[in-house]
C-alpha cells in the first residue's frame, strides 16, 4: 500500500521552500486552472500552447524530484495541506488506493463539480459512492471492452461522419474545430440521451454555462435555477429512455434515489467532451505519421475493433502526449506513512499527468508518437500512463470513449484524405509540442479519386 509496508519514517515529509511552492503554483497549477479545469478556454489554451508552458511545468517537477527524491513533496500553501507526487511508484500507489485512504472527492474538485452534479460518484464518499460507482460501471459496462450497444454507437458515428464530410465539402473543404465540434456534440447527445436529442443544443448550452461557473469552483455562486432546469431537461430523456442510449440502460437499472441516477449523467456528457479533443488531435497525429495512418486504415476494415487496434492506439497516444486531465486530485482520508515521512490527513495530493507522460528520463521516446506501446498486451506496464486516471477510480466510460473516437477516425479517413493546415504544424520527425490546442487545428479535405480509393 501507500508506503504502509515500507519501513516508514515518523518524521513529516519534506516540504518545498516558499519559492519552490510559488514556482509549482505558477508553472503547474496556474496554467492548468487558467486553461479551464471543467470547461476549456480556447484563447488561454492557445497561449499555453504558444509559450510551451506545459513543458515548463514538467521541467519544474523534474528539478524538484532530482532534489528531493521519492515520496510526495509537501507544499507551503496556506490553509490546506497540499502535496505533489513526484515518483511513478507513488503515483501508482495513490491511484490504486482509491477511495481509501486516497479519496476522489477532493475538496477543490467537489466545489467545482458541485455546480452541476453534486451527487456524482466522483465527489461522493462512503456507501453512497460505492452504490453510485457501481451504477456507473453497470450502465457504462466498464469491465467489458464491447458495450451491448457498440453496434448502435458505431452506426451513429458513421451517420454523423457522413454528414460532417458533406458539410466540409460546402465549406471550402476545410475542417476546423467549430465544425467538428457540432458533429461531436451530436454524437454524444445521441449516445447518452438518444436520437431524439440530436438537435437539443439547449441542453448542451445549459451544461456549458454550469461548467463555466464550475471553472471558478467555490468562488462562483451556484446557479440553482439553471441547475434545476437542466435536471428537468435530463429527466425528460430519462423518462423517454430512447432505445440504444445510455439513458435507456440507466432507466433499465431501476436505480434507487440514493444512487442519484440523474446526477451521474452530466458526467457522461461532460467527460465525452475531452474525448472529442483527443480524437481531433489524433487526426492531426495520423496526418503527421502517414505510414502509421495507412496501416491503421488497412486494418480498420474489420467493422468492430479488437481490444486495441492502431486507431485506438493513436487516440491513447493523443491522450498520453496531451492529457485531457492534466491534474489528477486525491485527498488523504487519514494520516499515511511513507518511507520518507508521514502525510497528514485531509491533504490534497496532486498528480500532474504530463510530468509522468512526458518524462524522458524514463520513457526514452517520451516526446515522440509511440502508438506501438499500446498495442502490446502489457501496454505501458507499471509506468503511470493514466489517460483515464487509474486504479479503482479509473474512468468507467473508457471503453465507450475509445470505441467512439477510434470509429470516428476510421469513418472520416474512409471518406476523404485529410491534411493538416499548415502541414508543418505537426511534424513526425521532431519532438511533439508540449501542448496541441484542438481549437486551433485545421484540416484540408482532399477528395479521393474513385479509382484510387483502394490504394489511398
């Protein structure tokens, strides 16, 4: 366990100096909070990309890990004990020991998610968390790589991809984020709420407004009326229980009120959003690595994927290079013993995913596109590559997300040839940038010649 079986040290853990704490706040925490934790702010994401601020955060933590070695490092933060995890084994430990003694319902996260899903499993504890988590796992079928509705979901993706490619044709053959995002939101609404929700942009807007407020956590007053309106809106789809939708699956569970069934749904809608960013970035990665893309498409003709095919691997790689959850937060429920010292109860533990995903000290090609890594059964092995978090707190929807994103990449590439605009934005020959803003990606659609379709 978390240092429980190691020879523990009763002294407190080492603490960063004030200037080191300020550096962590400025280089690791601030850019990620500024980007928008719950809802991304495109302009700021563009700035962080341009100045490679994410790389600075990684370098800052690398320097501290050289100085302090293993074990969490306490920060000098007023009012709330906080620690940053610097060691891969410790990161795995913390994630494996969720929710005891490292709970997911960390205080800052609770104050943010409380704006639109106060009874979501992630921000619950005790018996309620267990029941809500189990409900999520049943509806999303988290232990099963192929959801019961996998074929229906794939059909939705195909229909929407068809329309998207047609729409790009009328828009000077250019695919930008805004155009892609309309399609992505339709796919998400149809999968989560059912086909009747395809054009329900009002619901998406309500959630977006609540998420904007949630970016500010406890500093922003709760929008009670809007939250109630949004819940009534969800209740409508819950009662309809459209066939082949997650709502149908949810309503079939006959959940009791303690499980707060409707409070679980906003998380599915909201967590699907970064998946769209990952898919759009994966398309850019495939454009920058044409040989890999060609192989991926050659095997994508089998309608439903094996456990991990090359397109799925490219989505996982997009999530490794540019994690959509750059800060994983846990909170210690009691005092824990580590080899380096003791960690007080109620400490917020910070796991900075880019630091682990892009650490060239351990991963020889950390800044390269390495999809092959996900194709071996052991995958990343013991290394904490956590595109969907990890341990018992792992994202229960990961299989659905990987199915939908990889099938969308297949569907788009089957219908057209895409090139990144400008092509040099991402170059497979040089290290990948520390951040790639999905909001600033553009693709050009090249028409496939009917006779060369087979070789394209």
